[in-house]
């Protein structure tokens, strides 16, 4: 009777096998899957960060929009916050946008963006250019001042 495994012996073996399986899957995840997730196309990151900020402008949350543009540079934040407030006051909000082109240049990115703005009940469509720069502190892409405002 001593040769037959007890229920406790079986449970220990099952626990060891389950633990080994979990450890193997964890190692696979950290060595294979996670590095692939971190490899993001820089253009996609620019588009993601720009979209996040522009969505705030579209809904008219000008304070959050200004903070998202640049917390570290009050002049940049104030400029873009004022642009958002001007749009709201003139009742000419940006209704939608689409990123047409992204040109990368080191820590700078240039976007051509199609805007749709409501004006007197009609949709007005036009293309504008934005310059973004990557901030070292958080790796986020932020709008900069237009050249004529520097």
C-alpha cells in the first residue's frame, strides 16, 4: 500500500506542474510579448499624442487642452489655451480633424492636419500644419508655438 500515491502526493505534483507552467508563461510574456508592445512606431506615437490633445480642444475643454499642450512652458500653454477659447467665443469650433501626413525629424514632428470647422452652419474644411516636439521628461509629443509667435 505504500507504493500507491496518496491524494496529498497527487496534489503536490499538480501544484508543482501548475507552478512550472505559470513560470514558463511569465518568462515567455516578459521576453517575447512585452518587448513587441514597447516597440511603437514613432509616427503612431505622434498621432496618438496629438489626437489626445485635439480631442480636448474639440469638446471645448480649453483648460485641460492648454495643460495637455505644455505644463512646463506657460507661454505655449497660454497661447494654445487662448486659441481654444477664441474658437469657443467666436462659435467656430473645430468639429473634426484627420491627420494627413507626419514628417519626423529627430525630436520634432510636423503634421499636416485636415480640420473641419463649423462656421455659420456650414462645414469649412482646410489643411493646417502643426509642429510637435518630444519632451524628455515623459516622452510625450507636445504642440509648440507657431513660428510667427516665437
